[in-house]
C-alpha cells in the first residue's frame, strides 16, 4: 500500500466533520481501486469546473517543506526520510509505518488534527462559495464507510486483469508486487456492490470522458440534499 493510501485512511477517518448544512450542496464521492483511473476522472471533472476536494492533494500540501507535517515527520523519523531535493521520502515513511504498529500509531496521532483542520477549511470554502455540488476524491471511500456521508458514490471501474497490467506499467512493479498492492485494498467486486454509479474505464481516456460527461450533464444546479441510496447505475 502506498504512503498516500495510508494518509488517505487518516484523512477519511476524520472527514466526518462535514457539516450537513441546509442540504443544498450535493456531495459526490469519487473512488476507485489502485490504477483504475480515478485521478484521470477527477482531472476531467475539474476541467469542467467541478469543485473537487482531493484527499491526496490535501496530504501532499501538508507534507511540503516547512508545512506542519513535514516538520513533524522530519523531527521524528530523522534526515533519512528527506530526499536530496528536500522533499519527504513518502515511500520510505510508508515502509517504516507499515512495518511497525507503533510508528503507524504515531503517524496517525500526529496527522489527525492537522488534516482535520485542512478538510474543514476546504468544506467551508465550498459552502461559502455556494457550490451546488462538491466531489470528494477519496481513494478509500468504501473502506472507511464514508459512502454513508455522501449523496452519491461513483466508482471508476476496470476489470481486475487490466488493473494489474496498468499498475505494473505505471509503477514499474513486478507482477508479484502489483498483486500484493491490489490485494491490500478492498476487492473491486465489493466496491461494485457498494457503489451507486459504476463507470467503466476499460477503454480509452476519450471513452471515459464521454461516460463522465453523461453523468455530469445530469447533475442539478441545486441538489436536493437527500442521503437516500440511489439505484445502482452502470455507465
């Protein structure tokens, strides 16, 4: 499991500070398995003007040099987690944390309040701006039960063999390593069962864009704010 997946778990564990508000802002949870194309889908939606709250981007920002988490991790783990360019070696921190439960616990306890404040600020900005809908780009949407706190969950879906091939190609992993990392996540079959909308990404980026466009065009300017479950949709 990647370091940002670990941070994503922390973010989502404390994301329940999302205020219900007056029900006018629709909440869409966007998720997918590793190498499914979720980040590509998020970028497409952002290009169309969607308001995106990106869990990974929040984590990245908090770990930039001089940011609170950067300084805390440097002090705790030492110079061995600092790359030559001054950035944190997130891969190394992830290795340390997953190898030692005490280190993972320290990481959780250190990151929780900082990330919570950052999420609060993003949600407040979206509400204050009068956004009719916000997309929560969350890698571990279902693993943390966060789908209960969005109006609709969208799963970027790929067949498992294609997911494996894409992960090997993208990250340069061996088949064994790619299989291990996929196995560390909730199976796609389970995510399909939980998703309100399943978006097929087994084809080209253009095909993904077309499927997303169909969905995005259906979004109302003002959401009803209902948290009732939707009938599962395949796109």
